[in-house]
C-alpha cells in the first residue's frame, strides 16, 4: 500500500516511520525542516532555554547550545526516516488519492487563479495523511507588523542580547514559558492576558498558584486586558492596552507576540470535499477527514495542539487504515486521556478533568492534595514550592467506579514526569484506593502522588 504523509513534524515523521515499519510504501512531503516546529522552533528549543536559564547561562550561549541540540536531534530524525522517500515542496491535496507539489508557496498560490500553473509533481497514493501542523497566531493591531522589536516565538529563540524589559502578549503556555525564562535571566517581564487568569484552559487553582509564584519572582501580570496598539518609543516599544474602562501602556525593549497557534490548513485549499474551518481540518474519531482515505493528525485538525497528541493521532489513523484493509491491529489508545505540561519555573502538568470540567459535567468529585513543602525529597532538593492535586469520582455515580481517578494537576519540580504515573493509571480506570496500594520509593518526588491519596 502506498501512503503519502504531508508534513515532517512529530505527527508526520513518526507516522511515516511507523507506516514504513508496518510495510507501507511511504512518501513524506515537506516544505520545512525535518522535525517541524516542535524540533526546530518549539518544544525542544524552549526546553533548552528553560534549562539554561536556571543556571544563569548568558543568552548568546543559550542560543548556541540550542542550535547544537536541534542539529543533533534533526540528524536523528533523518536516520529514522531511512526507507521513506522524502520530497521537498508545497503540497496540496487534489482529491482522495492525489497530492500536487509545487516548489514554492507563491507558485502554489498562483495555481488558485491560473490553470496554466502546473505543479512540479503529481503524486498518487492509496491513502493520504495530512500533518501540516500550525503557525504562530498574530494580533492584527496597529504597529504589530511595522514596529521593530515585535517578535514571534521563533524570533525570540534567536535573540543574541537579553532585553532589559520584555512585554509578553498572551498568558498561555508559550507566553508563560518565555516569561519564566527571561524572568530567570533577570529581565523585567510583563504579561498582558485578555482572559481574567493565565492558562485559562487548565485547572484554575493551579494556574492561580503559578501566577502567585511568578509574581513573587518579579513577573508583572495585567489580566483582563486587550492590547490596542504598539508604537515605537525611543529604541524600544510602547504597548498600549485597555483593561475594563481603563487604558494603560508598558515601555519595552522587546515585545513577544504569544497569542497561540493557528492550524495550517493551506494543504486543503482548492480541494473539493475536504472540509475545514478556522479551527482546523474536520476529522472523525479515526482522524479521517470528509474525504474517504484522507486523514489529518496533529495541530492541523485543532483537536489538541501537543506533539505527543499528533504522534498518537497518527497511530489512530494508521490503525484505521490497517483495519479497513483487513490487516491485524493490536492497540488500545485512549485519546480522552491526554497529559500536558507547561515548562515554567516551576513547571506544571495536567491530565484528565479539572475541577471546572467536573462541575460543568455534573460529576461529584473529591480533591486529594499534597504539598511540596511536606515532601522530604522536595525540601532536600530545595524545591518546596508546589502542589499535587488528584480528583476522584465520589461513589455511586453511573459510568464511574467508586473513587475512580478523574484527573491530576501538579505544580512543582518534575511535574511533567510525575504526571505519567497518573496517566497510566487512568488508562485502566484505576481508583485512588488502588493507587494508595502501590509502593513508591522513598525519598522521591513520586511520593507526592501517593501522599495526596493516603
């Protein structure tokens, strides 16, 4: 079977490698570097910055090390793709079996208005998987496109000099990670967020605690505020905002636009029958689009903009393809249990339902907590700030075991690693009683989870 994968981020290259392992003939079409945004401008570079900021490494050295890490991992991805045909270019899906490829974006756009603009390649396949990811969202406000020093998350990763004053527009994951990084380096950081709290999609208790910690470290937060314009001010920028009925402004040396990401659906332009909207390409539970045999995984479908979500959605798509062809599949992927992490200082992680989600769904629950300040390992490691929360279903509710684990939210050192234990347990509908019977090593950070449910 011949498969075309469009996009070389985690959802694309991991799916291509897995498909090749299963015996598919695989073509990978990409317009960018192998590894996609995650490896080259997102997950990995920012984690390099997070690590180095804690050690006081100068910004120029942080940038240099980041490039070394990215280059090394990029070479690894290239090795993984041995046996996969890689084609460079701009891909557009023409129909359920055809992908057209142009050398440049401009030529692909011209195709929309000129039938004479023939593609460089016309590729045929039995199945197609779209994994084109997303691009940076950008506020269309006066000055955002014209004032020097207004940066994207990609731009800021290549700064050689540390700004004394940094204004971050957006209090989501991207904005807070960079706010934490540059606060650790000693910059004066201000975060302007449109919502009334940072990280509006996560557990509000955890988000408030993180805001309090970062505030104590010097990060200034302006919440419930809309940025109205950006203008040049001396050698820097003045960011103007409206909070309620009051106006205000912030003087900056650099401004980071961190307003999230937007699915890159250009691959679907001009394709009849391939449904998409501003939220992404529409897919079903098997990641199949409105065109039979065409799938979309990762950021491009807008379901969950996480690298690991893209990887496992790719597996879901491959499983469906194999099943449709009568091939054996041995898999049990729970897409409803998707852990996430924010690499601030301290970091936080989450899986399952928040308190707000439980209330919205009418689920009766109990919160179990443990504090980092009561953990021997946390105190010995000088990491006493933080909390672990486990949510469990109260007995007697239809659809749940008594005290079944509904979610977990951790703020503190090693939170992104700790959440995996609860994710595993939730995949098997475990209860807090069953968790409390599992022996954990002492002293360890993992005891925080055990201590919460004792």
